[in-house]
């Protein structure tokens, strides 16, 4: 996926503020934060959507585990929100599955 911005970040071709990385998952700070803490947790390998990645249960479990740990660390006892937008109708704007971790303020419902 030579044109995917998240693949380029995972490959080190584009700089990003990396807050976590292992062999399967990378987490970065969002460039357009919607909360005091706004991280993006994504697989190193390319999957267009969560539906595509869902066939690899170990990967999706790792994404949620890393996102939850970062949410707990950054949101503390007051809580955090995890969001996965899937497809254009779901609000996904980058074609590489990623989990948003939002914390540091009260979240409203419905989200939009």
C-alpha cells in the first residue's frame, strides 16, 4: 500500500509522534486532536477496515488491548472512549483500520 499514509508512518517514511510500537501494532498522537488526549492505534500491516482485520482475531484483540491500556494510562479513573470508524458511511477518512483513543474531557452522546 505505497500510498497509504499510515503504512508510511509504520514504515518510518513519515514522522509521527509514536507513543507505542510492537511488531504488530503502532500508536501515534493524532495531528488533529478532538480531545486533550487523541491517539490512533493501528496495525503495522495494512487492512482497509475493521471488517477486513476482523478475520485476524489476534490482531483485533491486540488493537483493543493496546488502545485500552493507553486509554487507562491517559484517561485514568475518569475514563476514555475508543472509536473505530468503518467505511465512508461510518466516517472513516483514512483507508487503514485504526482505533481512536479519546480522553481528558467528558464525552457526549450521541457522538454525531
